[in-house]
C-alpha cells in the first residue's frame, strides 16, 4: 500500500552555507507541478497581508505559502516544493 502525504504550506528556511549571510529577500519557493518538469518560482510577498496568487511570505524566519499557492500545492498529490536561495530579490510588491 502506498500512502501519499499532503504537502505542508509552511517550511523551515535552510541554513546558509558556512560563512554566508542569509538575505531573506533572496529566499525563493519553487513549485514543480506533478513533481516533474520545470519548476514555477513563487514570488515573495512582503507580508501576509500582501499575499497574492503564486506567492509566499516570510515571518519569524519561517516560510509560509499564501492561501492560493497553498491550495494549488495541496491539490497536487505529486507536487514538489523546495525552499531555495537566489541571487536576486524575490519580493513582489502588489499593484
């Protein structure tokens, strides 16, 4: 019997490599639909109040998917989600 667990909508932020500084504006969440193919990088909302589709926010050094992104991930039983570091800021200011 194979049982698939539903993905969570909050994640720990990985520790940076030794000697590196953690810049929270450069944290990203990558979602791979069905667990295969090219991942979609969610944008970072500056706060939970600024949530939008395909976004996440960081609070108390913890990553949380915004409600729409959470719903998308939970509906995909084969989803893959990774918290990664980028070279540039991932913060998106809603219009």
